[in-house]
C-alpha cells in the first residue's frame, strides 16, 4: 500500500473485517479518501461497525479531523494511518478508536506505532471495547424501556429557540421518547442541504452515536431533498416535527375515521420522500405479460401508495356523508352547540369531563385526544346544551395534517359559540392564544362569539393570581420582562377573560353564566348555584 501510494501520489486504504478479510479497497486523492456506502454492514445502536480502516497519508500528516469524524460517524472499530519514507517503506502507524460514553475524551489511541511490531491481540481488544461501550450505553440511557432521542433545531432568535424547543420536547415525550439532549442553532437562514450547518450536525450525530440515541429529531420541517441528505449523512433514524406529530396522531386515533385520516396524512407525507438504493438492476415484475424493462421497486411502491390514497379518500367521502346526516338531525333538534377549542394540552377534555360529568380520556400529554366528543349539559329551566370537545391546535400545523382536523373544523362552523381554553400556567400561553386566533381567522371564525377561558389557575403563584385579579402583588417584580408584567398586560388586553381550574367545578360559575347569557340572552348575574347545572 505504501509503495503504491508513493507511486501514484494518492491516499490508499483498505477496510478489514474482524477476521482480517479485505472488504473494500479505496483509492482517494492526494488529500483524502472517500469511504463508500456501508449498507451491507448494518449499524446496531450501542455497537461498532465491525470494520477497521487502514490508509496512507501522502504528506506524512498525523490522524486528521476528517479521519476522526469518519471514525465517529461510521462507528468504525478503529482508523489507522500509515506513514512511509521516500522509498515507500512504512515507518510508523497511528491508530485511534472510540471510547465508552462515560470517558473524559471521545477517542483513544494505541501506544504501539511500529507497523512491524503490533503485539496486542487486536480482535480481543476491540471485542472487549465494544462490550464495554454497549454495557455502559445501556446503563446510562436504557433505564426506561423507551426510545431515546436527541432534539435539534435552527431558529432566527434565541427566544424562538427556547420556546419552540420546549414544545418539541413535549411532543417527543408525548410520542413516548426519552430526550437525552437538545441542540439549538441561531442563524438567519436554514442550511439548504442539512437545515443546520454541517459542522454542527456532525457534532450532534457524534453525540447521538456516542450515547446510543435511537433518533435525532428536527424541529424544522425537512423537505424530501433534505431528508435524503440527512439520511446519507448518518444512518441514524431521523424525524422532523411533522413525522413526530403524525406518530402521535397514529397512537391516539381511536375511531375508524381518525385512523383513516392519519393513514392518509402519513401516505401523503411519505410519497414524495420515497427513494431506493442499489435498485438499478432490480426488476420485480417478469414472466408472461411482464417481460421487457418491467418496473422498479420505487415505481411499484409509488403506484401502491397512490392506489391506497385513492381508496382511503373514497372511504372518507362516505364517512363525511354520514356525518352530514347526523349533523342535520342534531340541527333539527334545535339544541345549541358550544365547542371547546384551544392549544393542545390546555385542559379541554378535563373541562368537558367536569362540565358534563363524563369520562372522556384526558391526560397531561400533547394530543392526548384526537376524536371529537359531544356531551350534553342541562342548564336551569330544563334547557339542554351540547358541549363538544375538539382536537387541540398547534402552531405551524403541517399541511398534510390539516385533513386530520377536518371533522373538528366542520363542527366549529356549526357551533353557536366557542370556548377558547388556554393553559395560563404555560410560560408561552400568549403565543398559544395567537396561534389559535390565527387558525380561527384562516377558518373565517374570528367573528363567532367566543369566551376566553384561562385554565390551570390553581398552578399559579399567589402573586400571579393577585395580578390577574387586578391587585398589587405582595412582592413586586421589577424585571422588565417579568412574568407578573406579562400577566398584567394580558389582563388589560383581555378584560373579559374567565379564570378557572378544570379540576374544580366551583370555579366554573362565571363560565357557565357567560354561556347561559350568550345562548339564552339572560342576565349574567344570577343566584343559581353552580351545582344546579349538574342535576
């Protein structure tokens, strides 16, 4: 290798498996070699690749950062560089390997540099190292039986970064993931290929591989081209925010309609991202009636997905017709309809349960409930009202998911009034309000009678509750952007807002009286006890 490298002036390398067999021979340029795709050697989280790279350097330089990057990204057993003299005779060999995740450094180095006297049993060493890496990775990050993930995103400002990353973490936890770490990058424009800078992405991928993370999750939506570029960059499973929400929807969908809408959204997301590897010689059709060029696997997958989309679309049309019939019957009954809307995980289902003494599934998770639920509540003087719980909204709702909200949106247009529930304990509650109001504007529902309800008031501190009541806090906070000033500004902007705890029926009086007034146009101030609404 050294003689040939000297003769042609190029770096040469070989990839050896643990039995010493040569799997690849690589000829590079004078400055670098490019390792070919290693699809045949599947990478298992927490383990090494089972391949060792030995290559030459034409300028006599030591192990470079590119060498160490290849070692980390590809999870090679080790990387060695050979140095030779002016006659092409090997003089020394430097070897680096990956250390276990709890080590102070990421790489270790062999002390033996004489290429003719490598006395250590390499196979025994690398097997023991891999077992140590695997055991320590499991000990550190497998205490729970969940998938682990590293979250990353690119933002224009630090404020957006903190807010959006916190929401992404909630989404990941709702999808059943353990979040190991988060990475944020502030830049004016997204990187056209990798969303974030390749240097930053490299550090994240190395961190993910070192810790045995199962996924890297992007907060930014990935285009089909970006998805392919990231997949080519690392063999780790990568998701974007849209895929994460789709997965949550798939977990939560309970009705037949909900499952169909989620599957339809998933297929529409997958279709432009279909890709194949090494299919130039693959032809799946043949024989009588199938001779000739045939179809590639990619073409068949696309055709099958398009057929499935058409089939599901027809089924949805039938379901929508049945829904129109049901809605017509309800309209003929003359009962007023109140729809509960709001950002996801604001407490809408809990409010419905305690308003109507029902048992709709509710949990402290984003998108805990997806399907529309309608219950009846009896107001005094034998007046019934239908209360409808809707799926939660979220900022920048992916286009493919908007269909999954269609039944909810139809319900909103048929409502007599809206109850907009907000989690006041969430530091980002003002942004949640604006996101919901923006969606209502897009649906042409901004003019509908709406009651703004601030939920989870019981989770606020005493000073925060005092500010919302219009009182002076006992210990004023002088910070310019303090939480107390934010609440005071909110009270001035929304003086008619109602404050409740969805867990406490006694806090519902003002809300019930507002609903009663708007629906039946009776005086807001009444002496009717709250308990009379639940007979």
